[in-house]
C-alpha cells in the first residue's frame, strides 16, 4: 500500500484538458526561494510501483501529479488522499478512453476522497465539473471566466499578440493550506499563453497557489515569466512569419488553437497536420472543425503527412486515416486545397515554396511532428531569411518587445 505523505502538500490535477499546463504553471509559481521543501509536478504515471517510487523520491517536498482517466480507471490513486485537488473541466469528454458515465463517476469518486482538511478547486464554467462540488471532499473553491458566483474570476481580459493580460479577482475569503497573508481583492496578471484557454490555465494554477499560501505579488511575477510547455500552443516568430506548434489531438483542441489566433495579424494560414494510425474518427472531426474555421480565417492550404520517416511502420497512418480526412473535408465543402505527403520533410519543403511575409503556419499533430519546428527553422536559416526562433532562455515576449514595454 502506498503511504500518505504528511509533511508537504500533495496536489492532484484532473480533468479532460489543461492538466499538464496548469500543473507546470503551478510548479513554476512554487519554484522560488522561501517555499518549503523541494518539489515538482509530474505528468501521468502508468503503474502503482512507479507511483510508490515517485513518492519515495519526492518525500522531502510538495508533489503535484497529473491524474489521467486511465490512472483513475486502474485505481492507481486509491487510498491516497490529496491535500489539494484541481478539476480543470470534464466536458466534452474523452470518449475514446472510457464510457462517459464511468468517466464522470471516476472523477466524482476521486474528488469525494479529498479529505476534509483539504481543498477542491473546480472550474465552475463547466456544468459537469461544477456538479462534482456536491460530492467533493474538503473545502470547495471555484474559479471561472463566466460563472458570476465563482470565488476567483478574471476581468479586463485583453488578448495580446503573444499572450494576454487580465486581473485575477478574489471574492470572499479563500480557505488556505499554507500561511494566511491577509485579504485579497484583485491583482494583475500577464501571461504568455494565448487565448481564453490560457486564462483558464492561469486561473486554475493561481487559485491553487493562493490556497497554498503564495502571496499575490509573487504569483504575478511568476506567471509573467512562464513560457509554457513544449508543443502546447507554442508560438514562434521567424522573421515576418509566425509558427504555432501544438499537438492538437482532436477537434476541440484545434478550436482552442484557432481561438488563440485572435490578436495575431497574419495574411494567410497554412496547416501541416501529422496523421497517426487508428485516428480515423478524430481526423474526420478535425476536418469538420477546419471547415468551420475556414469561414473565420484565411486558410490557404492543408498539408497532411503520416511522418513516415519519424514513425515505425506499426504506428504509421494508413490509407484509412487519409480517406477519413479527405472525405469529411470534401463532404463539408472545404475550399482550401489539401495535399498529402508520405514524408514530413517533403511536406515542409513544399510548404516553404508558398510562404510569404505575414503568413502563419500551424504545425499540428502527434509524435511524428515533434521535429517539424526545427526543420522549418533550418529552412528559414538556409534560405537566408530572418533569424530562427528565440532560444529557450529568451522569452517570446521579450523577442517581440510587444508585452509590457515599460
């Protein structure tokens, strides 16, 4: 049996989308001098023995864990109460994982197990998630953009070319797991994650940080310097061309990607989509979502590729995946031309022939697309274009000089 940790808080982040980004933003906020003990956030674990080993290694500090529906279905976290549970959202469900009724039940049971001394932080804009408050253990805390009775909300939201700015508003007195530091009404936040989905991510992590006793001025400073995580709405300027890199595994994720484009100025949108085996339904739904977005954005051309040079044959998409996308696109009346390339390199080379200053390239898809941004960067450099992407230590906000110039 896994032993419960006593000394420092244990945080669980569950839900359909946004778990990793919210968890890593919380880690970024807490990684500072003065916070007790070492700690960190760990993405989904797959086996009980790995969890036991993780708890042993992290015994000296706080621990954040991403709680996937697969791990809940396996009973991985049974009898392991968390001090703080975060529920990002439940709708729409990940239907390819478990039936919807069981999906909800697994999350209800998990949050019901949060101890009375703990806190449950829940996205109140999601009706399915909000219903779990009725059974959630510990003290309930809600965050939202639109739910008027939420305890933590955002106002004065302003989308910016490389992120957003807004105020976090706290209504009432929040329960705390950490030290008390006085009443809070509102404080400014600047975020380098684009779109409203970035605001939800920030509110989840900020609310959790407040519950853990972090001061608002520290939160503001730490949120400002968070640059996101790899291949999750990563936006890179390459001269006068923008590249946005995201795994975008489904139609809803694609919707988030397009919603994040609102503050950007671009002439045309080119999309490179990596196909994976066994994703026929997802690709058909992605095609339908792209058709809907085509009425709002200047979609110039779509490049499909199974990234054959990067994936083993067993993982390579077949004709079925390609046909699923093409059939759905044609039946929906898609206007932009669609080109299919077996090789990722060939797709990017063909794309580069069409690019002009002011264009935006969306690099979307799974494991085979991991190298796409580097390949595009090399091409721009070889063609004598503008500098390649800013380095990891150089924030994109500083690179553009657009956010908070003072």
